[in-house]
C-alpha cells in the first residue's frame, strides 16, 4: 500500500515538474526572441523546479533500477556470493541516504528558522488580495526559501525509502541488483541470437 502510494507520488511529481519546466522554458524563449521581453522570476523558478525533478527522479531511478553502476568486482565472485555483496552495497546505500537525509533536514530547518526569501519569486497578487495582504505595488511579499528547498529532505526521504525497499527485495530474492541491467551484453546476445536464427534460412 505504501509502495503504491510512493509510486504514484513520484510519477505524478516527475510528470508535473517536467511539464512546468518545459512550459516555463518554452514561454521564455518565445517571449525573448519574438517579443523581446521576459519574466525576471522565470530562471529562478526553473532552477527550483529542475531541482525538484532531479531529487524526485533519483529515488524513482532506484525503484526502476535506472542508475548506472560498475559491478566488475562483484562479478569476480561466484554467483552464490554475489547476492550478499549486492545486499551489502544496498545497506551501505541506506546508510548514505540516511546521512543525506539528516544533513538535508538540518540545512532545511535552518533556512526555515532564518526566514530567508527567494530572490525573484513573490507571492502572486491574487493570493495577497484574497488573504488581505499588503499592497502588492508597494510591498511585494517574497516566497520563503524553505518552500522550494523542501525538495532536499523530501527527496532524501524518498531515496532512503527506495534503498530500504531495494535492500529488502534483494534479501528476499525479489530483486537481482540495484543498478541498471547490462544493456550492451543483452544487445549483443540478442543480435547473436538473431543472426544464428537466420543462418539456416540463408544456407537454404
């Protein structure tokens, strides 16, 4: 149940942030080269959106075994030992993600306490008027920096969850490794099989 919720959360956030980033970037290109104008806040917003996209994508990459890795050392050992070495690697990744989560939470909590605003992002006028805020023209209200920086603890929490999930799956035999499969070897094997299957037809 939790895994299904995290799957939908990651996929939804990745699709949302990717769409937002594409729309902002495309609109700014059109505005700059067609209308010779642009929004000051676009670059900063795109940077934050890209950060969210990357940090959420890291955990999703663990789930889908999309991360690249080198397993030459592991493959030296017999097959019965490889699983334990891969499990050890997964546990070390859990420790790493835990350290990153602690550090990101500590950094984010300090940003939250200091109350630092973003440089070019401000609360939209519609929201200020709806909640009776100050006059937008004379006192623009900046967005607290802890809001976009929340990507750090959230992303690391998702990463830790995915590493723990992967470690459990490896321990129970439901998963073979953490990294992406050997695409090159698989492609060569498929090509060899295709050529081998065509040889009798060619000889006939």
